[in-house]
C-alpha cells in the first residue's frame, strides 16, 4: 500500500470541502472496498477523508405529503442495520432480501449504504495491475473483452469495458425506484433517481456513477409502494456464500386478485449498472400473473442481450431467473 494522508471530517460540508480541494482524495467509511483496492495498488488516493463521524445513519419514515409512507435511509447506515430495521423489513422486504444475499455477515456489519452504491467492479482484469483495463487506466484496453469473460456483461457493454456492477443492494434499489440524496460543498443538495445514478461504460468506463467529486451521499429515499406482499430477490452464484452473482433478479408485483397492476424487475450480474428489465415490465402490466406470461416477459427482456464468448449461458440463465423470481414474488416471496 502506498503512503497516504488521513483526515477526519466532523460535518458534511467539511467532508465535501476536503475532497473538493484534492482531486486525488477519497472518502473512508466502512473501508470494505477502498482499502482492498489500495492494498492491490488498484486505487492510489493520496488522502483518505474519514466520514464515520457524520450523522448520516438514521433510518426513518418520510412524512412529506408527496411521499408519505416512504423511507429515508442514511448514507452511513450499515448494511446489516438497514436490512434488519423494522421499517425496511415490513415495508420494503425486497431490500432486506437483497442486502442479506450480499457478501458475508462480517462485511455487512462494516459496510455502509453509500459505500455499497459506490463499490467498484470485481472484474479480475480490473484487479490485476499487470493486465490492460480501461476502467483502471483509461486508454490501455479491455482485457476481459477478448479474455475470460464468464462473469461479465451481456447488456450495455462497450468496446472499452464489459465489467459488471457487483452490488445486490443496488439491484433492489433500482427496482424500488429509489432516489439518492447527495450534498456538495456549501450545503448544495441534489437528488439523483437511482436509475440514473450508475452509468453504462460507453467510452468512459472509469466513471462508475454520476457523482461529482466531493459530493457525499446523505441518504437513499424509497417511495411508498404496494410491493411488500409480493416481492422476491433471487441470486444465482457459484457458491452459496460470499460470491458475486452470475445473474440476480429483484422482482416485485402489485396484484389485484391475480392481475398485475404494477411490476418492477431488475437484474444484477449482467451490466455495468443495475439493469432495469423494462421490456419485461412493459409486457406484464395488466396481464395475469402466471408462468406462461412470466416466460414471455423473460423472452422479451433477454432478446436484446449480447453475450460474450464465455457467458452465453447467462441468456438462458437470465430467462429462468426472471421466471423463478416472479413466481416466488407471486407466491409471497417463497418458492
């Protein structure tokens, strides 16, 4: 690990200011990703700004008229605390399921929500400094595109990057129409719809999201919905614990009898960002909740997949995962 300066911020504004004056500084919260990257010489910040003292851990119901019954989750709340919070478990069980499918209990106990959103890809070419990687060093090439790409993208990839976003939590959040609240120097605040928070690689794969340097995630807001009774998170992986998704699916249904009034479907392990399955959603609205319709929706979504040499299996796996997740959601989140 290279030498770096350690600083600690006592409030949101000072934290943002410390980063604003140093373009090579990074925030430090749980440290479950940034410290690993520094040890591997993938990330090389010359300053870490500790933000663990900031008062951004609260989880509370939103009472404003426009979003009464939604929830605000602090950016520095730990993953475990978020998953086990009574508000989340009762009203947004899809988020609880997704968080508990990720990493290990030890990491969830340390990792923060903001850190989860901003974690970087686990692409082996990104982590191997001897290999070319446009995400790590723009302009060097993408080793994974013609290399071993079993774990990589089938949607939205570019010639410059085929990596996938590793988060489970983020797949649920995009399905739940979450909004990311951020604050910059001077107390300037803005809201970013979760679907717009992360980026596809295009020709700038080094940019994972649309944060401006120095902005800090203060909260994640989820609007009220009617999905609690019929939602499910399915994660297909090589082993049952501490493994990233080959394909994951967050599925949520609002049903009237057996008719689908609203549906949300998102996928993980398939793109540079959590992938909202809009074609499948469009097909299902107004239809009967049954396996036949779920299969047609899955076919419609996976029609535009563009697999690489070693991940063609993800197309069929994606279809089956969508059907199974929707079936589990229809049955109240159980098999």
